[in-house]
C-alpha cells in the first residue's frame, strides 16, 4: 500500500542490478540526498553540526569500513581505534609536510598537501597498515583474530604516543590541525563555518557509501561473502583467500583511515591519541555495526545514527525538557543506551537493517495480512 | 586397453574422448593411516566416470586429491597432458575443475543468484578500482556473467527461487543450486561427491536427468561418487571401484558387476 512495487518491472540485468531496483526506494534516496545537500547547509548551526551531524557522518564512514571487514568478509577486528589514529596522524603529517630524516639530518620535506588530499592520504596509509595487520587473518579466525587485531590497537596508540616525529615534536604531545581551506573556504581550524565542514564530511560519506555499495554488489563483495560464509567452498570455486581477505582489510582500513582523518582534522581539531582513539572507539564502531546490521550498507548508517543520536536525544529530553541535573542525565544516558542495546539484540539480533527489511515486507502488503 | 590419446565409441554409441586427467600411483597418508594406496586410473574427455566403494574406501579423499585439497605423498596427477605441480584448491579451480560436496557447501547468507554468480568468479577479472566505480567495465562484466549464470539457472529449472536466500531452501533444491554454482564456472571436469545422497526416488531421477543433460549439452566430463548402484550403473561409462584405499576394479559397468573382487567387497567373503 505505502510501499509498492507492483507495476515496477526490470527489463534488463542492468536495471535488476542497480542499487535501488524499486522506484519508491530510488526516489526516497534522491529526496534524502536533496535534503542533505541542498537544504541542511542553509539551516545548520554550530550546535547541530558538532553534536549531531559531523559525528554521525564521520562514524558512518568508520562503520561502513568495519562492516566491509566484519559484516561482509567475516573477519572480526578490534583495531578500529588504532586504524583511525593512523588516518589522523597521516593526515596531520601530510597537512604539515612530511619530513624525512636520516642520521640527524633532514633529507627532504614534502610540500604541504591540500586538506582534501591529506585526508585521502590518511586513508591510503591506513590501508597499507591495515593490510599488514590483516596478515594474521590467513592463519587465525574468529575470536582469535579479534585478539590479534587488539595488538594493532595497543601498538599503534603506543607508537603515536612515543615517537615524537608523528606529532611534529610538539610539547603537549597532541596534534592540532592548522587552518586549511578548500576553494577559499576554511575547512579546518577553530573558526570554520558549520556548513562547510558539514558539506566536506558529507561528500566523503556519500562517496564512501557509493563505493562500498558498488564493491559489495559485484565480484569483490561476492568473494568476501563467500569467504565469510564458508571459506573452504570459496577456495574450491577459485577465490584466493589471501587476496580476498587482504583486499577486505585494505578497503576497510581505507574507509576507517578517512574517518579517523576527518575526526581529527575537521571534527575535533586537536587530539591526544590515547584519549581520542582508545579501545573504546574500536568497541563503539563495532557496536554500531552490530546494532545497525552486519553485512548491510544501510545498517552502517542506522547503527551510527543510533549511537550518535540517542545520547543527544536523551540529553535534550532530560536537561532541556524536564530540567533534570546534567550529571544525572549523563548517567541515565549510559543506563538507557546500554539497556536499549540489550533489548535490541534480543528482539532483533540482525540489527536495525533487518528490522527495516521486515517493516518493508509488512508495508508492501498493508493493510492485508497476506 | 584403449590408447590414452585416442577417442573411441562405446557399445551404447557414445563417443569418449582421449584421456584428460590421469592419476598415477597416488598414495595418500594421514599420519599412519593410508587412505589411498597406490591407485592409478584415468578420466577421459566427455565421459561420466564413477568412483564407487564401501564406506571409508577413500573415494572422497580421491576427489579431494583431484581438487587440490590434499596433496598426495606419492604419485602424480596429470591434467591435459602435463604433470600438475602441487597446487592450492583455488588454482585448481582456475584450471577448470569444479566440484560439489557431499554435505552441501553453499554460501548460506547469499541468495541463489549470488551463489551461482560466485561460480563465475574465475571468469571475472575487473580490478577493485573499476568495481568501485561500477559504471563501465565492472557493470559490463557483471551483465555478461549474469547472462551465463541465468542460462545455468534456466537449465536447472531454478528460476523461481533466484532471489531466495539459500538458507531457506529445502535439501533437494540446495543440491541443485550447488550443481548450478559448479556448472556456472563452465568447468572442463565436474566432480560430484554423492550428488544424490539423501534424496527420494523422484529427486534422484531429476538429478540423474540433469547430470546426463549436462554431459550431453555442455560436453562436460563428469567424475562422480555415488552409493546408489542402480544410478551408477545407468549413468556411468566407466567405473572405478575402491576398497580400503585400494583399487579393486576398473572398467565398464558390466565388467565391474561381474568382477569377483567387487562382489566380495560389497557382499563380504567367507574367511576360512
């Protein structure tokens, strides 16, 4: 009734294989994009950008990346925080000009990269590091692999804390993003307009989502899913498990690196690695994809939205509407979010994405039961 | 014996080609257990070759040697006139050898269509970057391979369940989807490990028909393991009989049926 697909015929394989084969879905997607690109930039303010939209967009990229690895390829990773740190520190180094030293002498210094390319380089460097830490996945599986990726988390955080080169020998041990602009508009630094940072992040989120979708619906995605569902059968039909797993690690880390770079450069502006990219971050992103739905692009967005929006919504309801003390609301937040996660996992272990699929299934027939 | 490089015509009027795969003195050990003891046999192009034997005879191990899962301690595998070096299973698959499993090994989280499309992976070469853009090369390749996959789906009469997740299918259909996935690779040799295990008479008839059709229409060489003697004798051109890891018979169904060792292995023999 509300959700019709009657009369919606696909007459070619190209039409059948598009992202949204059903017209209604397709138009809804265009409407969402239109609102996000054309309307929101005009109504956005600093509060909404910093408390809601930027974290949502940035975490959505991280969730997309982790979902490719965990949801599509079945390789559990707890190194997300560490990989985000790689993205952030690489972005910082490329923004400020990478300096290569040898024997106490400066060999050469790369020119400062444009902020856009610095963030891309953050992704590229993270992809390389991700492949390195993905190598054990060829031998170990499941929980044991998760423990092995923990090594990445602790090692990388330790590395960025200890080696002063990464934070350009600053006294505080922090990295802070210098002011950079794109097309004459400030993107990083303390006095950026909200709409610019928002659009900058939105661009990366949309492109990452499209790329993720394109990869997962084609040959690469089938290889990953084959490895996830039954690695022996995957090998027998000609999938090279080494390459499939490492490409999953590379693509996943690339996304996570980009989100780490945006998180540092655009959202926070200054980070201290132990605080911003600790193990908590790894768990947060993992929870996002579990709650959102493993192996689903929409689920990555839904999970990121759930964990970003819910605390803010609770704060607005508690503090602004009911006038409760802030500290009580802060504690209440933890209780409610935790409780909801448990309820969610019991009611729908396959996440919000599955809930959405079931709802669509029901809406197709409504008001009739069959 | 007929020359290995020549074709011949059987008494049923079927033309059997030259030898495409030859196992020479294969011995496979697991620790102290010899699963396969010094077995040699060959597979000719276009034939249906059955491997039979009582439980634990080493039939599945033999299939695993052919598909590269096990590397035999002794012996050589010759494929298309060249000795095959020790290979990983995915490299064997790329040489044109596809197989199905005794207990179904489908990708449960994917739809029937996606499962069949995984069979096409050896034919898909687009790089990751082109795939991320989708439009252009990746899409063209996808559609090209989709057409082949759809042909197989039509052939095996599973059009109606194309978009159904595999986990929801009944056993008999899963077996058919697995055959479709193997066929989608357009293999030169198709290995079937008990394609009719656990099926009722009707399903067995369907499956037999599909196997014969595949052999007929695509000219695919088939090597299969099966316990149902009626099926084996009807379908196959030549039969290898194994018992306790040894080869005890090899020849046409009639030869094998009258072989005293084979009768002893199946019916038992008085030890005095």
